[in-house]
C-alpha cells in the first residue's frame, strides 16, 4: 500500500533527483569502478518514470580548465592522530598474521591522513601506510588490490628505495616494475601558481621548486603545499594522464559545475561530500554541502553512496543513501552486491532504482539517519585504543608505631621498628645496612648457629649430657653405699636401704 501511495505522489509531483558521483570507501575500490557505477545509476534514473534526472558533473573542473582548484581545508590534528594510531594497530595485527584486520586499519588510516595531510610534517606515515596495505593485500591473495596500493606508494614516493633485507625479493621486483611503469607511462602536468611569485612548493612532501611551477607527475592523486611568510595553502588534486591541472593563483574565478537545468553547483561542495564518503562517514559538514547542492540544482533528492570490497575476493558492495532536500533527512537503502568486473551490476542497479520510490516519501524517510553516521555500517570500526598500562605498584612507607600515652622513653625504646617492605628503594636498604652491626667472624670449630638443623642438634646434645651426669651420680652413690656396708659389715643407717 505504501508503495502505491508513494508512486502516485511521485507521478503527480514529478520529483527530481540528482546523483552525487559515487566514491570508493577507504580506498578499497578503484575510482574507475566508482565512475562506472555512477554512470549506471544515472542511466537507470534517466529511464525511470518516478523521477526526472538532473545530472551533475564530478565536482572538479576539467583538466584543461584555466581556473585553479580551490584550497583544501584539512580535518586537523585529531584525525591525523587517529590515522597514526590505526597504522600502529595494523602493523601489530600484521605480526599476528591477521592481514584482513590489518588491511582495514591501513585503509582507514590512509583516508584519515589524506583528510588532514596539511598537518603532516613528513609524508612518511602516508607512504608507509600504502606500503603496508600492499603487503597485507598480497598476503591475503588479493594481487590486484595489492598492486594498486603499491602503485599508489610509487606515485607518492617514486624514488624511494626499499631495503633488501626487510622485504622479500618478489616484492622488491614488483616495486621495481611499478617504478618502471610509472616512469615510462604517460604523465600529467600540474601547474602551481600563487598570488606572489617565488613561493616554495612541496609536492607530496618533496621539493617542487618555486611558484609558478610546472611539474610532470605520475597520474593520480597528489598533495600540494604552497609555503609563504603568512602560512601555507594546501591543495589536494587528481591529475589525469596526459592532462593538465592548475592549482593556486587566485586570479581566475573558480569554474562551477553546470547541471542540465542550467544551475551551477560548487565543485567544493561535491568534493566535500565525496571526501566524507571516502572516509566512510557522513557528518553535519556533508549535510550542509548536500543542502547547498540540492538548492542550487533545484532537485528534490540526491542519491549518493560508496563502493567497497566485501565477502570473497573480487566482490564489491554498494551502499546507497538518499537525501531529501525538503526534509533535510538521509535514509539508507539496501546494500547491493556484484562481482568486481561489474558483470551483474546492471541488474542490481536497476533493482535499486526500482526500490527508490518506497524510500522517497515521508514514510520511507521517517527512519532517518542521525548524523554522524558511516556510509557502510559494518566498516565503521572505532580506532583501537591501546590498553592502559597497569599502575605502578608503589610500596607505602611504614607508619611509625603510635606513642603510648604516659610511656617513658625507656619503654618506647623497647618497641621494635617495623620491617622495611620489599621494593622500598636502594636508599632505604643502604640506610638499614649502615645501621646494622658488623657481623662477627665465625671460627671453624664453632657451631654454625645460622643453620637451624645445627641448632636443633645442639639442643638435643645438651639434654643427653645432663641426663648422663644425673645417672652417673646416682650409680656412684649406690656403689658407695655398697662398699661401705661390705667394709664395716653393718647396714647404713639413715642413708639408704638396698635389697638384693
């Protein structure tokens, strides 16, 4: 019934919809696959009877555009610290041979560091994360994903040499091959300018000369910092092969993205949404950008989402989110899955578009998402917190015995000092040794009184000696009496009486 009501309402209202270009989540899928899925969604929506499609561009000026890419606003030190923590956790998981978890940690770390690269002092954490991701993917048997991560490492650090003793020979050969392909393949042109000429340029953390600078770079994403006395300006730009991209300058106005309706959409807003999807999150900043895109394009709904690997090797999943411009609400759609070659993507995308009317109504948007939320819920794993170290065990100093009321100093001297606890420190042991009397040398013939067994033998010997003396004395007395009677021939009176 809800479907019928929604379909009727849509038919009467002729609702419009636009597709925000799909983005790979956490770098798990390729940009090419995301572009193909975006095209399939647009094709199916253009055939739909429930929506009128308003297409928008990718959110970035064409490579040949003279206008500069807008400056990049980083996420800050907090996200950078989270990324470093994920790298450390991923490397720990590698030592435990848990490569699947390690790969997820490295993917999230890359997204976080790239979102705050303008706070980096060195690009080593980012390049190391790509290198670790390549190893984890290869150990999982995902050769294509591992090779892609290794190519990203070469793109950011093309001249870096890996130590032979740390990596297997086959991995070193793969790196050499990636370096060779990058050097011999087509290069893009990156033009970096500034309002004042002669400003230092850093390209991916390396020296890029002074503005205006024209750099030949490996196609793909690059990170630019333009230094000046007033601070720095950051740019994150994707350079195509055999194309040209200009950043900086500020003289030429930024060229907006035109829609089919003749409206203009800011590329910065589109890129904001896509960067949030890449980091697997939608927060209030993305919500504001979606609102501006919808108002500028004059559309009722925006369809956005992220692509990421799932399940077996080579299987992809697409998580779609629908944004309602009138209610400013976001609703999650059912996940669709297909193989990495996108052979069955057409059917799955068709089914997803057919299910849209059931969500694009007040009832479907009633269970709206509360920001911030992840795009792919099962990939939203919080950064692991290291277990806090146990508090150090500090032995309490012994408390002096209370002074009894009315006792004089002589009685107080008889109260023994409490024994010093173990672990009280070297100073306390040294003090105790200094106050202790010097031990006396033990003569060889003396009994070892430090031995409890020798002390016991000594006690038993004393008892036997006393007993023997007593018996001997008694025998001597009796013998004396008998001799006296034999000599005198008369019994002893008052001494003793002996019966034979």
